[in-house]
């Protein structure tokens, strides 16, 4: 009985400190709980700027909390964004290592390094670079997260390199009326990605049980600057999150383009996701 109450208190304390940094569009420097397994579904929906039809992408993810410092995540996607019908399109492997933790009462500062690699069957069709189903490539970077009581602020900075596909490049029509043939310009291949995220714990006002439902509000800025072709975008993404029984969460967010000179799939997009954590699933049974 004593062990049960100690474990519940530890879970409640962790829950209070990290609930508002479970961002919807970005990862924090913190990891999934150690020795736990997480399963997640995400659905992305948008109206294509080129075909004017509603397109969708579905992602299934599995995460392993190998320790409090190190986690692994594998994912795969199905989409109709590059085809007429829904089909399998990509897979990705992601790892994150938290190398710095400065913890205090109701606040902490953490830093982590991450790396990911993806394979996608899609050809290049847009200036925007993404490893979430769109292109094959690798990315590495750092995450810094600061928590103060009910507010958590985080920054993610990464370098992304895509692998060339068979597409000849973006077609640029001729601006000379006497010369009707245009040219092809190569797609961008390298980019600097950055995200600034803020999360606020709205409810509950006071914790009495780990079974209480959490309500978190998020605001995130997501940007990209391609390094070889000098295109950019910056998006704003508000979202809301519900956490149930400290082990499952439901997210809904809407990503809005603020400014861009890129050829993109869409200016705005809706994201919904659900995640369930199997706590202590990797612990050895005595």
C-alpha cells in the first residue's frame, strides 16, 4: 500500500510539471515516461492550393521511453496528397536524447538533441521541405524547454537535408511573350527549421488526483528557411489539448500561414491526434 501511494504521488508530481509542455506541433526537451510505450494516431486535413480538393494524411506512431534521457519513435503514413487515392507513402525513425536537466519546485529547464531519418515514395512537388510523409531525408537539431509553474516555453532548431527524387524541378513559365518555353528550377534540398512553442495549463486549478482531466492551451510559431534556394514560411498554430487519467491525450490544432514566398501544398491545415501511454510497460517483472 505504501508503494502504491508513493508511486501515485510520483506520477501526480510528474503530471503537474510536464502536462503543459506536451505540444501539439512540436516536441519538448522532455521525453515520454521512462520504461513506457506510447501509441499515437494523427490526422492532417487540408484544402490543396493546386487542386482545390480536401486532402488527408494519417500517421501511426509508436514511442519507447528507454530511459528518462533517451527515447525512440517510429512512424508511418498513409495519404492522398500525392495521389488520387489513399495509399501508403512513408516511414520515419526519430530519436531524442535529453542531456541537461535543471529541476526545481514547479519549474525546470531541459535541453535535448534529436535526429530523424525518413523514406517517402513521393516525388518533389513543393518548395516546403518536410519529413512527415512528404520527402525522404534526415534532420538533426536541439530543443530547449523552460517550465514555470503552469506555463512552458520551448524552442526547437534543426537542420534538414532532403534526398533528391526524380522530379525535374519547378516549372517557371517564360516572361517573354515571344519565347513560350519556360525553364525548370531545382527544388530546395536544405533548410533550417525553427519552432517556438508555449503551453499553458488551464485546468485543473488545483490537483487532487492524477485522474483529473487536464486542459492545456497552446500557441506555436513554426518556420522554415531553405538554405540553397532562399525561400521561407512562418506559420501560427493555436491548439487545445485534453489529458485523461494521466495516460491519454486528445489534441486539436489549426496551422495558419502568416507569411511565405514558397510554393506550398496549402496555406492552412487542421491536425487532430490521440495518444495513449502504457506506463511502465518495459519494466521487468519480478
